[in-house]
């Protein structure tokens, strides 16, 4: 199994994402945004950061990079894709996830650990969590205020596409319906604003993010007919 961590000008979560994959013992490579072929990889990570300085809108310029065509092909082939923070914004700008992002309510950058609820643990990205489990992951964004129209929201609710929500007592950015993470209709593309790659060890405040990566590993191995050692 091999992961790709996409790197754009302005990415800053690529190193943490790389290390997170190494923590679960899998192969991983950095892949520059000018690459067009992602066929060598099983899982693709779009890390956080401020790609191209977040000019126009966060993720807008990155969504037109050469690598995006290869990314769309990978999605069509059913490969697993995870976009973290700015990576989530890129996925919406590229049309691979519904919705868009606006500045945080209060217009301030927010960087802190945040309580989240696992709304759907039946995805390839959340299988190692319990349904309705409350977890703690750090956020670091100024434009994480997720929005979509009412019809799109109703569809996502009906399909179980809302995977993570901010806990009811605190929504750090004003996101619609407390949304913190969603999947596409086919379930192979996951976008979330919190940073699981920065929550891999209790020494740093939480290891709740690790199960995102172990869930991916198990889902891929189950799909490909291999087993996971306990």
C-alpha cells in the first residue's frame, strides 16, 4: 500500500501527513503539484496550508494545478482521497466534494483543540471509531466556515455524508449544521477541517487522529483481500 502526499506552493501540512503515514507503517511519497500521473498510489492526501497564498479563495488556484486531472482520475477509479483543512477546500473548489467555504464567524484565525462527534463510522475513513464517539482534534484555519445550499445539505444528511460535526457546545467557525467533515456520495473522498495528522500521540495532546489513518489502512486491505495484523 502506498500513500501520496500532494505538495503545492504554500502547503505546510505535508510533513505532518507524511509522518502520520509512517506512524502506521506504510509507504508514502511526496508528489509535486506538476505531476499528472497518480497511478502508482493507493491513497492520496491533500494536506493543509495556504496554497498559492489562498489568493482568490482558499484552494481556488490549487484546484487548477496539473495534478488535479490525475486526482480526478484516481477518484473515478475508486481510490481513497483525504483532504485536510486547505486540502478540503481544494476538493470543494475542484468539484470533488460539495459546498464551499467562507471566513470564520468573527473573522479570526482559530488554532486550538476542538471536540468533534463521529456522525458516521461506516466510512473507509472512520471505521476504527465508535458511532457518536466524541474525539479531540486540532484546527488551524481562518476560512473554515462550511456552507452549502439547503438541497445539498438535505442530500448529504440523507446519504450519511456528514462524517464529523463540531460538538454541540462549540462551533469554532460557524459552519452550517456544525459540519467539520464530509464524504462524497461514493464514499471514497473525505474532506475535514481539523488536522488528524497532528493528533497522533497523547504527548501532543491527543492521539484521536491516528484512527483516521488506521481506518484507511483497514478499509484498503479489506477491499484488496488482505488482512490487518492485530
